[in-house]
């Protein structure tokens, strides 16, 4: 029997909040990262819970924030504010 790797997922992100803080629009983030607007929109709006590490780093770098402050790990779900 083959062992399958468990995919890590994220609980959420702070992309919108950071973009507002720094005055960046989603199209600008798309242009900087090279991530398509549709794909980026799904990430920003929390519809993509599993993203690749290179994409996470591109977004964090474009926002000039550590990746840990942009994305929220599943173990931190209980700390999310509603």
C-alpha cells in the first residue's frame, strides 16, 4: 500500500489587510508577483486553502512581510478574529 503525503493547508491570510495598510490594489500585487488575477483573487478571498510555497513567498515578498505574518496556519485557527 502506498503512503500518500498529507497536504498542508492554510486557515486564512492577512493579504487584504496588508494591502490596505500599504495602499496596494490586487492588480498591482498580481503584476508584481506574476500570479494571474483569477488565481490571486481566489487566494486573497480564502477560496484556495492549499497554495504552493513559491507562491506564498512571492506574495509575502511583494507585500514586504514575512510569510508567517501573511498566511495563517491551521494550528492558529482558534486565534482568528471574526
